[in-house]
C-alpha cells in the first residue's frame, strides 16, 4: 500500500460519519461529526491543499462549538466511574494517532516557497493558463487566491450570497423581539 | 449564563487578542500565504466565541452588539459588490475586473509583496468582515434560545 495513512484516515472519516448518523445520543453525533471533519482536514493536507485544510479546520472548530453549545442543554450525558479510565485511554490514544498523522503530513507537504504548482507540460487548457500566467496577470503569489478572487470571483460572490441569505434566514427566524411581542400581545 | 471560572477568564483574556491578530494576519496575507478571507473571518469569529464561552453572553453583547454585527455583515457584502461594480465600470464592462492590478501594477514586479495583486486583498478584507460578522451572528442567535433562558425571562 502506497498511501496507507490516507486510507486509514478515510476509514476513520467513514466510521465517524456512520456513527454520527446511527447514534441516538445527539451530543455524541455532534462529536462524531467533528472527528470526521478533522480527519477530512488531515486528508486535504495529504492532498497538498493547505488553503482548504485551514478553512476546513477553523470551520470545523466553530461548528463544533456552536453545535455543542446548542445541544448540550437538551441532552444530558453522564459517564459512570467505571468507563472513565477507558475513555481517557481511548481519547489519549486517538490524540496520539492524530498527532502522528499530522507529523507525517508535514513530510508530505512541499518545501516552503518551492514552485510545486508549476507543471512541466505546455498545455493550452484554462487550468494551465491559470498556473502559468496567474502570477503575471493578477500579481498574487498564492495561486488559489488568484483563482477564487480574480478569475473565478463570480463564484465567490455566489458563495458569499449563499452565506448572507442563510444568516438572514437564521436572524429573522430566531430573533427575540417578535417572539416577545407575540407572547405579550401588541 | 454568567461565564466560567476565573482560570478560564484570565487565560482567555490573554489569548483572545492573539487569536484576533492571527485572524487579521490570515486575512491580510491571504494573497501571499495559504488562507484568505473565509478562513481569517472564521478565526475572527472564533475569538468572539472564546469571549462568549468564557465571559457569558451579556458581556459579549456589550462588546459587539447584535445591531453592529449585522451592520458589519452588510458592510462586508456591500464592499465586495462595490469592488465588483467598480471593476465593471472601470474597464471593459467585465465583472470583477482587477482594475488596480491592470492599470497601476501592470509590468512591475510586485509579487510576494504585501501591497500587490490589486483588488484581491480588498476582496479578502470584505469577505473576512462578512464571514466573521455572520458567523458571530449565528452563534449569538443559536445561543439565545436555550430552554433555561426563556423560562427565566418569563418568570
């Protein structure tokens, strides 16, 4: 097997997602989603995409905090004394495995500043044009940023609009004033 | 919710500024190093999440109120559209035309410098403002409706 750690992470993500779907406890489902997300961000690092990995890990942290904060008061979970030691051993073991996988990832990443994105073959496709002319046409050293904010900025506008609309819906549905006004009458 | 213990409060009052500065760094250097507006905006929201978890909801709302956060959200979105429309008017009638790079930096070797890439850092700042404010709003909205809180207010 050439990329053994990649397949182990893939299996970890799949098991985490299945447990998150099947479990009855809401809090453990949220934690399983978080574990699957962190495995996904490590997989992005193995595929040499640090931009996506950073975004994935910070969104995962924030989503985990929000979801735990929302669910923790709905669903009381207590761990009995017998299981405490086993839980500690398992969590330390998982942290160790993820730490070892993280150190492997830094070997797989290209050296800082090395032009690994520049391909050798002289293609005529759009992606080849982005790779070869991106730094001259946009002046951005990070080629991912030059694509998402210059060549494909219209996609980014759509993405920002999706986020804006979803936040608008959340604020309108969950706002406090109308709820109080409905309860007390106009 | 009044917040956590004094240990958590002390540590988070030291760490919150570092997290905020790291978010600003990720946004401003988005066109040179990995990162960018989205990741940096989420880190900015994370610093406020830290304040909220440590000090409670009321303290956070004194710092950054709901109205100001929604104004910042709209400002980011409008700034991004304004950059797009300025490019549209400036040259060639093409949306998101990178007018600063094409008109002023063209031919000069400005890559790998902080002031480079034309409108890209400006778009990063707009997206960072937008994403940070809107994710802060999500946390504020979802943490407002816990079963304990509503029963306290009614009594």
